[in-house]
C-alpha cells in the first residue's frame, strides 16, 4: 500500500466532506417535500457509509503520517491513541 501525501489526503477528505454536505442537503429537501420514507432512509444509509469511509481515510492518513514519523514509546502511545479512536467510531 502506498502512503498518501498529506495534501492528497486533505484534498480527498475535503472532497468527501463536500459530497456528504450535498447528500445531507438532499435529505433535508426530501423531508421538506414529504418524500417516501424508504427513499429517505436509503439516503441516510448512504450518508452514514460516506462518513464512515471518510473517517477511515482520516485515520489511515493519521496512522501513516504520525506513526511513520515516530519511534519507540511515542509510536506505541500513538498506536494506543489510534486504537482508542477506532473503538469510539461506530
């Protein structure tokens, strides 16, 4: 697996977050328009998946950048911190 450069990761994260923002606005409109509940739930599921994938990208970037630059006890502490973050993620 190749390591993403920080700028590449930042650009990708921002792109994904803009897409999520658009999806949330779309669900807002769907609710205002009294659209079918099944369609709304389907879009909410897509949003949840998109947010999850964005979280994974952020954690992957964090791990590759921070862990790559650390050694010894600092690296062990960062691994524990990353595990704690993953444990809190849905």
